């Protein structure tokens, strides 16, 4: 599943792919935002850990991962 996180005063967003369900990610974000002094911690599908101060989270977009098709197409 794809997760995009906008960070305050940053022109780029964080993009990660997680093995968590959308509901699990939403619960983690909601818990982190309850305490502005807290932090949002997510782990991607490769085991990398992302830690963002909750006060700096601008938005979180939770979506499905795009499955990429592999192959070739030949027009005749």
C-alpha cells in the first residue's frame, strides 16, 4: 500500500510503500496527531523506519499501491 506524507515547510512529500492495511496506517496517524509533541513512525516494506514529528505533518494520503505490469507489446 502506498502512503504519501506531506511535511510542513517542505516542497517534497515522503512516499513509502507499507505492508500495513489502510486502517492500520490511519490508526497510527490518528494516534500520532493526538499529541502534537509526539511523532509518527512508519516502517516501509523494505524495513526502513520513517519518524516524523507530529507537529510537522501537513497531510497523509493513504492509497493502494500501483501494480506495475511487466512485459512487452508488439503492434502488427
